């Protein structure tokens, strides 16, 4: 389900991403979640829209952030 605030994000996201990264994640997730509710917009109509939305959200974060050698997410 879509996230209303960054505080609602999964702990894996909140505990790893900086605030701006969390915002990117939430916005991308919510958009993808809405978009992929329609089975005709999924590659496989049986795929779970929430799983797809998480994949899209991480991909969006990776455009702006990367994991450093210390394992922490940092801006590129």
C-alpha cells in the first residue's frame, strides 16, 4: 500500500537511506504502486504490484545515491 509519510516506510528503508533518499523512495514507490495496479501495465499480469513498486523505488534511489565502501548510502 502507498506510504503517506517517510516515517511510514519500511525499517529497511528508513534505517539505511538519508532523508532525501527516503523521500525519493516514497515518491517512486507510490507512483509505481498506483501505476501497476492495472495488470495490463505489468510484464507478467500475475506479478505483485507492491513487489514491483519496491523494485522501482530502489531503482529510483540508485539514480541519485550509491552505497559507499562503508556500506552507507551516499549521494553520487
